[in-house]
């Protein structure tokens, strides 16, 4: 075998690579260190100046909004005195600019006093005032002639009562920071050169300790190529090279053991997939199913035996939207909608490619999850948010229209202005009712919702509620009471049941025509009492009757909003009745009226103790 030349030997390559790695590492560290140091120095310097500018802005703002007497100094004189106090060696100039006229009110540079009173031409100052934000940049100071001097320029808005009334324009010297960085770069370059010299010497010594055992292993490998498999590779040590020699000797044995282990792991994996609760489908590289566990077959309502060797896109029913190649590249989940008119059924499929280290695709794994309930909850959440947004937007739009009209001069009209204000107040009260209803529903949905129950004589309690409405009603509606003459004691939360009755009676009065009747009844049964409130309004269509207790549901949306309803009254009533262990429902005949029923638990034995 031809002898390897020095410049081709691993010895030479190791030394070169070692030196190059050290060089690259030091360069990367140096660049990173210099960049971070420069950023840190610049940031600390800028933060220090910003703190001083903030104090200056506060002092200038007090002078600009200050009411001056005849004996007080002028605004320009006061600003000049403040700027003179803040002038330091590292600050070239500070200017104060009026926010309305962009006029320069003062400058700390004695040579630029002629600019006071003139309009500024600096774009950064105008942007800072108009956009109400700080504007800063590092630029070259062109006033220094051929000498390059970098300065940091910042324009800071001056705010008073939320409005921008001016700006402070600062020019600060930063060339010293860049000069320091040049000196640091020179030091790093010198250190790198010294480190490379020592690295080369150490690399040569280290390469010899590595290449010598490798040379001996090469001789033994040549002997093996001649057919001598009885000898083993000599192990010189237990470092990486020694481990390589040991691995070479054990290679054949390890391959045999690895093959047996692979078969065992394959059987274990198949068993795990079979007993997973999620649906799992495995395919070959052509997209045909080779494995499907019992949950997947149950989710898809198919037989495991019949779908084997079928294309996965056909079994999932997505052959019109996807090919098998599309699924291999699919990063996101795929939603499978198998819903019918009577029953929603939605699955989420996640796909993972079975791939070798070389990149060769062996197949695909699909995991199926039933997300029907999650989608239902998400749909209800979106619908609820949309309803709340709509209910709040409608009164706000009305209020804005009337307020705009008042702002444009309608407030001067003695006839129109009170009407507009009344409408605005009505819409405000409507929003308050809506928010209060939402808060009430939120409390009832919480896990710590509690009822403060006590024993109440229900007919007497009910009669007092009716009295309140009868005393305050402003329409010609007759109240008819069909209440028991005897006491009926029930254990209820008086405040909550009062709200239930208020919501139901309020609805009955809203939809009752002039001259109509509202009938109140209480019936006593063995385990409950049944309360009913009937009106003679327009009634509710039969197909809408089951939905009136849903949140934000209205049969006639335009009329309900006109009457000031929020669509939550019956929903709140339902939640409170359910919390008491009762039921609530409605019956109605279109054109004749509606009756709302609800029950409350009733214990006759407990009543005897109270009667």
C-alpha cells in the first residue's frame, strides 16, 4: 500500500482543523463580545441621557403650561435657564420646540441663539410631535468638516393632560464609545494571534497521541482483509479510539442482538397501538392500511378486516380533497365532518410520517380524536360572543348618533335636545341592564354559586310581588290572582325567586295589549308547587317555544329591542329555577297569549313544622 504523504495525513489535517476551529471560535466570540459590548455601552449611555431628558421634559412642561404674570420671566427666558442647567460636555445641543407652531422656543447652544423663534425644519421633531412618540437615530455630524463625528439625535414629545404640546430635541456625542470599541478590537486581535501560536504547538502534540493508535489499528485491519478473522483488533486504551476497536470486535454479535430486539419491539408497538384509546391507523408507503386499532374502527364505524389494504384517503372519505402525497406533507390537523341533520359528529386527524434516517418514507400514521363536544362548545362560545357584541354595539351606535347630533348644535333646540338626551339615557340604562344580566349569568355559571335559602310562605310572598307591579304599572292591564287561601311554606332563596318572578311578569306586561289580563296561579302538588303567569299577548310560534329560554334568543328581535329587552331575562329565570331543583317551561297560542310555568320543590312534612 502506498505511503500517505505528510500533507495528506490525518496528523496534518488534525492540526490545521484544530487551528481553524480555534480561529473561528475566537472570531465568533470576538464579534459577539464586541457587538454586545457596543450595544451595552450605547444602551447604557442612551438610557442615562433619556433619564435626564425625562427630567428636562417635566421641567419644560411646567414652564409651558404655567400662567405667567407681568413680573415673571418670559417663556423663552425660563426655558433658556432650564436648558443652561442641563447642559453638559457630552451634550452638543438641546432645543425646545412648540408643538402647535413648530417654533423653536429655546436652544442650549450659544452659537444657535438666532434660531429661537424660527420654525424648525427637522423631520424627526415633526414626526415626534405628530405621532406622539420618541424619534432617535445615530448619524454623522456634518458640521465638523472632514472630521467624522457621530452623534445621537433624539426628539422626545412633551405631553400635558394627554396632549402633545411640544418636543425636546437632543444632540449628544457618541464618538467616544466608538473610539473605545476600536481599542478593544485591537486588543482582541493581538490576543487571537498569541492564542493561535500556542494552539498550533498543542495541536501537533495532541495529533501524535491520536494518530499513533490509528496507525496500529490500520495494520490489524489489513491483516483481516487477508482472511484472518481469528485475531481481534488490539485495544490500546479505553478512550474514543479504544472504544472504536472494542465496537469493531463486537459488531457481528451486536447486529444479531439488535435484529432480535427489533422484532420484539415491533410486537410491543403493535400491542400498544391495539390498546390505545385514541384511534390509530398505519399505512404502507403506498398509502394502504396495514394496521388499524379497535378505537379507530369504532370511530369510523368500519370493520378492521374489511379496511385492511384499502387506501386511507378512501376509508377517511377525503379522496376528493386530498391524495396520499398531500397527507405526507400535511403539517396541520385535518377536520373530518361526519355530521348528519340529527347528530353532529366531528373528528380531528393528525398525521405523522414514518421515515427512515435516510429520508425514505415507509408509511403514515394517522391518529383520530373525537372533537364533537369541543366543536359544539366552541360554536356556542363564538355565538355567545357575537350576541354580546351585537347587543352592546346597537345601543352604542344609537347613542353615538344622538350625541353627534347634539355636538353639531342640536342641544340648542329646546324641543329636540330633551328627546335626544332621553334616548341616550334609555340606551345607557339598556346597556347597564345587559351587563348586569351577563354578570348574573356569570355568577350562576361559576362553581361556587350558592343559594341563601329560608322558609317562605309562597302565596303571601307572590302576592307582594304582584302588588309592586300593580302599584307601578302605567298601562291598562288587569291583574287576576288565583292564589291559595292557605299558607304554603317552601325553602327558597327569596332574592333569586323574586328576580325570576320579576323577569317573567315584566315580559308578560311588555307583550300584553291595552285592556288585557295577566293571570297569576299557584297549584300545590305532592312534591312541588307549580307557579304560572299567563298573558293575552301575541303569543309565540310553536317552533320557537323551546328556544325562548336560550340566552339572547328573541322571537321578534325588532320589537324586543324596542321594548328594551336584553334577551337574557328568561335565561336567568331558567338558571335560577334549575338551581332550586325546579323546572321551567312555556305554552302559547299565537294571537291569544303565553303562559310561563315553573316549579319549586315542596315538602309537605316540612311545611307542617312551619305552619
